[in-house]
C-alpha cells in the first residue's frame, strides 16, 4: 500500500473549467508526486468544486497548496486529522468521497497506521465495542491482516 504522512488535509478547490489551467495544474501536481500512479490523495468531484483529502507529508501539502493558490483555485484548506482519527467526520463530502472502494482502502490504511490501542480503547469507553470500524478492530487485534 501507499506510504502516507501522519495527517489528513482537506482541500476544496474551484472547478477547473479552463482546459489550459487544468493541464498546468495537473502537470505541476504530477511533478510533486513521486509516483503519479500511487498517490495518497482521495478526490471527490461535486460539480462546481472538488475536494481533495491529502494523506501526504506536510511538505507535499504545502507544495499542493502553492499550486492551487497560484491558479486562484483554493477555496478552503484545513487539517482534519483529529476528526478523522476520532471518527467525528461524517459530512456529505467526506462520506461521498470515501464511499469509493479505492479511497476507503486508503483511509483504512491510514487509520490502521495512525491509531493507537489507547485511541481505540477510548472510543470503546465512549461509544461501545459495536461502534468500531474495521480499521479500529485491526488496531486492537480483533481482525487479522487478511480480514482487512
């Protein structure tokens, strides 16, 4: 699977209706990505805008932000790591984007590698054992690697 950073950054960018801008942005982003075929970036298209959930290290996120600002596309950016780790994010953009199997697998990989046993035990105390995701069950050993 992918190597990821230790955070999740939400980018909301305007629609790239100008094909020249789209080509330039794509070219600049590919230059940031070391392997354009294995990118830790989940993308959701919502018509007049796109959202991107970046699992890149901070230096890559800053480079992406610079590209979006250069072409006046950046509408919003925020670090949503804590909300993702705590399972406290369920807005339409997030649930729609991560309903795609590829993006869901990326999210699960991130959670398995970032959550601690203590994080999961805290969630069990707050919400009960049945509230756990597959990734959280994997962290505490309730599922094996083959189950994930």
